[in-house]
C-alpha cells in the first residue's frame, strides 16, 4: 500500500501505558499516530516523544463536547477550536478532526438536538464551517469533518452520510476543510464504499479503517479491504490511512493483519 499509515493509540497498544504507545507504533512501522481528546493528554510529553521516536501526529479531536449544529455554541466552538489549532501547531500535527455533535465518554452523542430542524442544523454547520476555514487557512492546519455511524456507536449523531458531509465541505470551498472518510462508519450507515470514494474523492482528507462487525482489524469482517485500498489508489488518494480499530485478540496480531492486508 502506498499510503502512510497512522495508528490510533486510543484503541491500539492498550496493553501498555499511553505514552509508551508512541514508541511502540514507531517501532512497528507506523509513520503517524492519532488520538482523541486533547484535554486529558500531556501535550509537551507527546511532542517530545514523537520527535524522539521520529513519528508524526496525524490528527486529534479538535472540538471535544461542542457541536457544529448548535447555533448557541458557535462562539464557544470556535474559541475551543482555535486552542486546538495552536496545540496542533505545537505537535506539528497534520490536522484536527471535527464533528457535527459533541461527543462524551465512549463517543456517546451528548445531544441529538431533536428540537432543531434540519434547516437550522445544516445552516449552522455551514456558517460555522466557513469560520473554521478561515482559522484553518491562517494556521495551515487542516480540519477533517467526520461522519459517524448512527446504528451502533454514535446514535443521535446528525452527520451520517458521505454526501451531506462532502457537499458541505465542497460548498465551503477551502482546501483546508475536507472530510474524514471512516470506512467502518460508512459501511454501517450506507455501504457503497467504492462508489462513494469515487464520487467524493476530491473532498476526502483522511481515511479511517476498521472492519465490520466488531470494529476490529481488516480481515476479521465483511469489508474487502484489499479492494478498498486498490480503489483509493485508483482514485488518486494520497493522504493518510488511520487504523482506528479494536484488536480482536491483541495489538500484535492486529498490526500483523494491518500490514498484511495493506
């Protein structure tokens, strides 16, 4: 596989201390790491360890429990995001990940905003994303808008389809605002993996990999990742592929599968 690989150290290497996972990922051949919340991390330590072990940060969550669809949170959302961007610059991170809804522990959607109409949600997202683009362009830190599955892990999340996310980022019109295409999430929500990659490849800024069902390593479920990788290459994808998955048995075996199936 021609793409650089990123290990999500929230789900991989959980057998060892969090900060030791950086060295472990580097030793296994990953070029990048990624993680979720920034608030519970020692950013100075991560910066030091990534430099020491010659590995970069691909991304982390830039918006915490704040929401893109809540018009009352716009100011707070952008202020938090600006701080995330400053942290990303310190880490020399490629990007930060953003979401439609705020996420709590375990990725639980904090508020589904059922009281808001689709019009309010979409318009608020678009309006806030335009402001996100200014921050992103000024800083050079890309923002990847992630769609999440609403069947299994993130019930109540608003942004659930590739089309909606890609049309939003296309309308924003910034090279620094793209989508995070998570194959696991989108297989659960809509399927048609290769067709959607073809349609929206120009809006894909990052790819996440896990198999269905179970969110384990490639080869444990129903997704033909060999064909998905080939299709990404055929469509000209040159970004990072991140492995945000839970090992079926151990990280060692999951990493073997990741590199074999790539």
